[in-house]
C-alpha cells in the first residue's frame, strides 16, 4: 500500500531564499550573500525535485551531483569585491634562465580565487625585450591562468632588473564582458583596460613585478619564433620524428626540429598566395600542402623535391586531412565542397562531398558514401575546426566556431551535451590529448583553454603572447603539446593534477600535520602488530597518499615486497581497502573512494638512528658510525642501481634509518618513494614531500626529482653522523646551510676530529674522507654531487692497492689489487675479456700488463641474522715494474731539475702512447690521464698506466654517455663531468692539462671547486701564450727550443677547448708537433 503524501507543505522557494539571505549575510566578510543566490536557488530546486510524491519523478543521486556541479559560482549582480588582492601571483619575480640569442620563456601563474571574473593586463617597462602585445585577458572564478612571458633573442643578459606592471580589475556583469574586445587588434590591446575601467565599478589595481635573469629559472615551455618568416597560419606535428611543419602567408612551408629548436628545411609552395594548410603523410614520407591558388602540392620531406601537384579546387584550399589508414587526402575550401583524392589511383578525385547547408551546420559523411549520415546544428557562426573523442562506448565530436565557443556533440543522440565558453574570439583549433584527460581549445584571442575531458570543467588557461592560435598538436608518448601561433611555436608540458570522473575520485588530503611542523607532509601512523605465528611487525598506516589509485598502490607495494637487502627494511605485506562516501571537493559534491592503505614491515626494536648519534653519553664510537655510514650507502646503492627500476627515497633522514642487530642500519619509509624506469631517472613534481633540512634545493624550490636528490639528503646525514651535530630544521634553512657552513669551517681540521674521537689515530683519514664526501654530496648544483657508486668507492679505500711482487723467474712486477666494485662493469666475464685485451697491448709508451689472477679470501658475512663464511675473489693485475715512479714526482716547482729537452721527450712519449690507444680497432678511452698515471722507466721514458678506469668502445661507439663519472678533479673534461659524455676528446682535454703542467711546472689545484681547471687554464693563457712570456720563464733556452715551448702551449690550449669539437684529435696533435724537426 502506497504511503500518503506528506502533510507538511513544501515552503515556497522565494521564502526559503529570503530567510537564507537574512540569516547568512552577517557571516560573510565582504561578499554580498546575493553572490551565491544561484547556488541557493539550485539547491532549493533540487530539494523540491527530491520530495516529489511520485518516486519515478525523483532524481537519482548521480543526477543530483550533476545538477550541483552545473551550478555557477557567483551570479550576475552588480556586486564588486573589495579585496586588495584579486589574483594570486606565482612567482612574485619573473625568473628568466637566460641563454644568448634564444627565446627565453618564463611562466607566471595568476589564480582567481574570487567569485568574480578578473580582467588583467601585463605591460613591461621595456617592451622591446619581450613578446607581450597580447598578455591580457579575463580569468573566470576559481581558475588559474598560466601566462608565458617570452624574452626576445638578445646577446646580453639583463644587467639590471626589468619591471612589469600587472593591472587587474573585477568584472561582474556578463554583458559587460561581451562588449569588451580583446585579442583582435593591436589598438584594441592598448585600449583594453580603458574599456575595463569604464565598465567596472572598481578602480583598476596595479602591481609591480620584477624580471631577473636566473640560471636556475626554469619553465616547462619552449618557444620557436617564426616572426622572420611572415605570419604562420597552419601547423602539423610528425608522428615519429621530432619535426613540426608550419605554413605561412608568404607561400612557404618550414620544417622545424623541436629538439634543437632549429629550422630543418623550407619549401616555397607558391609565390603569390599563402599556404593555409599543410600536413605530414608520415607513412609515405611526404608533405601535402594546399595553396591559396587552389593547387595541392606533394613533396618528399627526405629529398625536398616535388612528387606531384595538381589543381584541386577553384578557390583557396582552406584545410586538408589525411586518412589514418587509407590512401586518401581530403581537401576543402570556402565553397563548402570537400573532395577525396586517392594517391594510389594517380591522385584521382574518387568522391565529392557536398550538400546544401550553412557554414554553421556540421555534416559527417562516411568515405564510401556521398550522402551525409549526420547533421549537427547549434553554433551561431561558422564552424572552424573539429576533433573526435571516445569515452567508454560513446563517441563525441568536438567543434570550434567563430562564435567563440566549442561544443561537445553526442554522435548517438545527435545532441550537444556541453558548450565550452570563455574565449573572446573565434575558436580556431580543438584537440583531445590522446593520453591525458585534457581537451584543448585554441582561439584567435591568443589563449589555449584546458578542459577536463570527463567533466568538461575548465582546468586552466595558457597565454604565450604570440598572438592568434592557429593549430594544436600533441607529441606522442608524452604530456607535451604544441601550439601554433601567428608569431611562433610554443611547446609546453601539461602538468595539471590528474583528475578523474566524480564517481572515481580518491582521497586527496594534503593538509599539514600541525604536530609535525618541520615536515612538508605529515608522517604516516606506525603501529605495532603481531602475526599469527607470533612474529612482531611494524604496521604503517598511510593517511596522506595524495590520490594514489588503489591498483597503483598495490603494484608499487608488490615491487617493494621483492626488495631484499641487509640495509633495507623488509616489507612483509600490504593491505588496501576502500569505502565509498559522498564528500565535498572544490565546492562540488562527489562520490569518493576513501582508501585505507597499510604496509607491514619487519620490526626493529633498537629504534632509529636519531636516538643515538646526537647523544654523546651513549659512547657511539667511530667504527660503529663508519659501519652505519657504509651500510646506509650500500642500501641506497641497492635502491638506485641494483634493480631494473631505480627507487628514489625522497625522505632520507636519521629517523628513517632503523637499527637492527649489531647496529646494522636499515633504510625505512618508502611511503614517499617514486618508482622510475630506466629512462625516467629525472622528472618534475608539484607535490614536494620530505623533511625540511634534508630536502635538496632543486627539489624543494623547483620540484626536480633525481637520484641526486637522495645524494643531498645522504650528505646531510653523513655530516650529522660524523660530527654528532643536529641539523636544525626549525630554522627554515631548507638547504641545511647552518650545519654545512659549520662543518666546512671547523671540521676539515684534524684537531676538531680528534677532539671528538680522541682514540682515533689510524682512521683519522677515514673520518676526514667522510666529511669531504658529505660536503660534496650537499653541493647546490646536482651535477656536482657524486653518484652513490663513486661515494662507496671513495669510502672503501684510498685507491687501488699496488704492491711489489716477484715472478718465479725473479722478475719484479707491480701487483694491483682492484677494489670490490659495486657496479656491473667488473663482473667476471667482462673483467676477463677486458684484461685479455689489455694483455695483447704492446707499445713502448704503454705500461705492459703481464697477466691477471684471482685471490680467494674467506670472509664472514651476515644474512638474515645468520653468519656465514664466504669465499670472495679479489681481482689482481700484474704489470711491469717501473722503479723510477710517476711523473708527478718530477715536474712541479722551481726545484725540479727536469730540463726542457726531457720534458719535451716526455710530452712526445705520452702523445705517442695515447695515439696508440685511440687508434686501436676498438679504441681505449683512458678517462683518468694525469701525472700520477704516467710512469717513467730508467731512461725517463714515459709509459701510460692505470686502465682501471678505461672504457673499451667498439668502432661505432666512439662517443657515449655514462651516469657514473670517474677521474681526477682538474683533469676531467667539462662535458664528461657535467653530462657524462665520453669520447676520445675527453682524453684530449686531460692531455692538454697534462702538457700545460709539464711545460710550466704549475700544478692544477685538485682540491678546489674548479673541477675543470678553468682558472688554471686562464692563468696559462694570460701568462704563457706569448713568446716574451715564454722567454722570461725559460731564459736559457735557444730560439728553436722556445718555438717548441710555444708550440706545446698552443696545442695544449687547443686541447682544453670547452667544446669537444674544437679540440684536435691525437693524430693531429702528433702531426703538429713535427717531432723529427723539433
């Protein structure tokens, strides 16, 4: 039996609205309650529908949420905000990473958190330096507008700070917005704010912004200007090659390489007409272009020669489309006729699509029928562009029109499901990103709007100040998009927070724990638990997982389960449960899966490292501290290098180092870790997590993540362990500057170390080495920090151990014991292969390798809390014995008795030896050429030694890249030191420094921060490059010998050219020395 209708009548909407207004007006600080009238009226309407007597007429909960989300923030009342800051501005300074003769973009985020539209304009004090003609617009409520200010090509950086003026004003009435023109002409740009001020009830506000040159300044955008090539009107992106195709009013098309930012090639299509459309046909390696003369032109982009051309239409060809699988090209013109051309059929027109309709009507055909299958009508002006979109089992068409809107059409129902508004001029391009839930619309107002492709909500606005947007494109396999403007190509990375449909929104708590103010994010809750077998475990409840999907969480947890290393806390298991709730998110009500995620770890009763290292009363001696440092480094090496996917910890600190039996350190807390593939060792994040005081500066300030982020944290940790000093994060010194400066001032002295560790004698150098390593790790520039492999090599030994030996025949040999390597390079098979190659080398200027062998030692190791005897092989190399020693003992200072003729002979021998190595069928790159690695026989004949750092490269591998830089400071080539690039030219740089040292007797300072000897080289260039200077340094030499010295200096300075291409080869060096005539 049906229930009777409720006896209490529903109150009239007007009455409810009035009561709400009177009651809540006093709670609003500056905004009139009328601002939210539309929201209130919508809620009343929804409530009335929900209370319908007939249950069939009541909306579902999904309908309710959709109606709530459709409610606009604010209403069209003549109310204005009195807030002094209409826009949130980030950053406060525009930081341009200046590079000479390049366009330098800098992003400026303007966030409108008010209930009103906010109009703005950005004007530079020096307009000749920037593209800023159209840096103006209107920002909707609760939206972020990303403004890209572009510095023009200049040779000199800013000597003083430039200044910009940001004008801003609120706009209330919709009609006022429509009558204000923007982005249509230069004159209207200049009068933009005059119109705003006339229509607005408030005074235009001004805010000054400074522009400075900052080498650390970065933006996710790149610019290629096309101003010198007439206005661009069309663009296409190649599917596989790094190419962008543009067409211009001058009748040319250009191919650009977006990696080098250079023009690759150009073709003159027509002299008297513009090129309105051009496309790549990648599977045929063609370019097809439509001219203003009605012709279609086809060129090979490999040869840049024409394939064919023919008359396609009587009018201008306005657009071309290439079928993705069939050999068809479609052409269209202003007469609304579409023709299909078949290139496998001699470019014959195989179909004409034409039906009487207006330009505001859109029709869809099948390629095998001349009759349209679908007609869509709704735009008030001509349709300019379209794209297709698939969501689930539904297909949509997206159209852009001269009426300034884009519409989403359901192809099944033939209805418009959403109109995207906000552009101030015609919409000229629409594009659905193939891999991100982002829909883009570009307009002649110069902006690109980013919409959520599920909810069609506006997520952001881009403006590069390069005038009209003509085309949009996406780069396959990345977040990067390409925007074609009248005056340039903009490439930017879409890095918006990934949002999903309301029904699948996960928890996104990012609040800061007030109990842990020093942490960027609050710490997870850790509880003690007991398994069924009685084993005690640590259970970590992750409360702030920032939207990580349950499936992704489980996948990452499974990866962590596979980790097994004595210096890493063992993950035993994980659990993930979800509960569906309705919550408010960004002012909207949505369904959300509130997920509780648990991680179960082994339990370590000794606690964490921070309980021990700061307290002097616990007698934490040096051997224990060093063992902990070594254990932490081995654990990090395991995470960074010994797996297919590197794990970046991102929150390394003493409390995340737990101590097991015998004080064995174990790295804990992977709740903040990121898993990267081999090609993903560096990326950018907007969510900085970690503990202030241990966070690397590039991560804290710019969100840059790499293995070097952990190295910085490790450096702070090592300094704390050695010194016992506590890093004080409460000082807000994010880069730990107080601790670092204290250590650098006081702890490089032996007296300070011995006062801390009175019994430390034999291990004094070990402690000093730890401090030096710690200071290297906390370099501000990540490129200057060592890798974890380099750190372990430095910690484990002073260098390779060399001893004298005697063969059975009585011959003396030098026996070199190689360190236990932490890299894959010294695996047995590769070691034997490389040693075998070195044995076959015979040259008078190369130290002869006689043989190699293994020394087996038994060592006690611990595994899973058990101790075992393990036989560990030590690799030994046996070289010829040279009792005279190395070159560094003879060449430095005025006290050296090495005469010029002997110095010249040594230079000759070193070059001949290096020539032998470089010109082998499989060249050998030494990578550590220095005086200490040049040995001398009884006749002072030089012999190049120490191939422990060499790389053997095949014929096609004379140049490669490494992530592990080895070698000696002062002799390392800059491209090798900073980029890991290896080539024979790396050795040439080291040879140049070595020749300078031999000639001048000066010694490069290997302890300084001048790792590539720039200051040392400049000193020689200023004081040794001219003949009078050489004569004053060698007063007793004859003229021909002085010419030899001059030639050596000239060659050496050529060898140390910063650009590897500018350095001579070793063959050219030997020829230039002209040995026999010397």
